[in-house]
C-alpha cells in the first residue's frame, strides 16, 4: 500500500498471518461456469429481461420481455439494484452518491507480479492492481498480468475514458509509478458509477433482495460480492429452518 507523493509504504505478507493468501481474483466467467456445473436443479433462461413483478397472495409472477411469465412461491431478487424492480415491490433505498466512477480493465506489466497486490492512494482516488493473468489483444500474460480498478472523481474518469490508448497508458503509468516496470498492454475498459446504497428493508411479500440489490458499497473495501454470498448463506439457513414454521421474513431481516 502506498500514498502517491508521500513517503512510506506498507507491505503485508500473508505468511505473517499464517494464511495462504489474503484473497483471490476470480473471473466472472469462471464463477458462472462453476455455478452452471454445480447443479442441474435450476433452469438458466438467457438472454432474458425481467420487465415486471406481480405479487399475489400465494405466489409471485415474474414477467419476462419474451412475454413468458414465471410463477414462483418466493422471488429472490439479485438484479444488482439498478433495474427498479425492488422499488416496484415497495422496497425503498437510501442512496448516497460518491461522485466517483471506477474504471476496470486488465494490464500486462514488464515485471512479474509474484502474486503481489497493490493499493495506491492518489489525490484523485485509489488505484488497485490485483494479480490476474488475462489475455490482451491475443497476448497471454505469463505471471505479469493485473486486474486494475481505478477509482476517480466522475469527470476525471470520463476524461480518461475518452483518451486514446497511448495517452491512457501514460496517465496510468504516472498514477501507478514504476514498481512493476513499464505497463505494456491495456485491455478495453469498463466503468461503474459508485454510490453507497442500502435497501431500507430486504423483504417484501414473497420477495427477498440479496447482493447489490440489498446493499452496494465502495469497491475499495472489496466486500460487495462477499456480502452477497453472506446474504445467500443467511437466506439458505433461514429457509431451511423456516420450512416448518411458515414464517421467515423477520428472521432474514434480522440477519
Ligand atoms: C470496480 C468494482 C470492483 C469490485 N471489487 C470487488 C472485490 O474485490 N470484492 C468483492 O467482494 N466485491 C467487489 N465488487 C462488488 C461486486 O462486484 C458486487 O458486489 C457484485 O457483483 C454484486 O453481485 P450481484 O449479483 O448482487 O449484482 P450484479 O453483479 O450487478 O449482477 C446483477 C445481474 O442481474 C442482471 N439484471 C439486472 N436487471 C435485470 C433484469 N431486469 N432482468 C434480467 N437480469 C437483470 C444484470 O445484467 C446482472 O447480470 C466490486 C465492484 C466494482 C464496481
């Protein structure tokens, strides 16, 4: 961890904490494959968009853009929180805009990462380099790839996104420095406007919100996905024990 323009540096080693790693970078496609192979008990319908939700006394109807309607006893809404579906079932949210945007992309660097992750604090926002070997323009990283999350004030992020590749690499190199040598390659970028969001309640009639639909926070914590897993684990355990009691809502809220 370092603070651009200031003396000092903090090095943390997982061995000192008697653990194998502080964390892992996992690609979404690998996770999706894992989930798809984990069970044949569910049906994956894609592409599809949920256009509406209708709550009835004994079930919930989920309306798809194809015109199909799926009827379920319990709807678990894991839509990331931007579709407006939660609001339509009466779940209000408090939103506090960070006025920051995260730019996400992969890079290859001159020097190997040796499984080191960097968090660099700059005047314009934090910059994270996380070891992750990807392919960029047909070139596979060989122990020298990183997944980068660059958080900036929204106007500054817009200006960066409009730059040509060479200028972008130059700006990134300025912000990150040369601890990994030269930045050789940068993938295409994606950007995410950031806001602290919290659902005021996580249940509505026969409906539960989980993951970012329930809470979204600044990526600097690296916790959003993990909180989603926590939600699911809590939901599964509440559902298991509530089967006989026919009441789960207050207990899931409590967790
Ligand atoms: C830059 C950045 C870095 C991050 N880094 C970390 C990290 O290091 N560790 C960590 O734990 N978390 C991290 N997070 C947070 C993490 O990415 C999120 O918390 C997580 O992706 C939330 O998962 P989700 O399934 O709830 O929502 P999403 O990932 O948003 O998925 C929701 C899905 O629902 C789909 N959808 C939405 N509306 C509809 C509709 N009407 N019909 C059909 N489908 C719909 C969307 O297309 C999407 O596929 C980071 C986030 C950002 C932005």
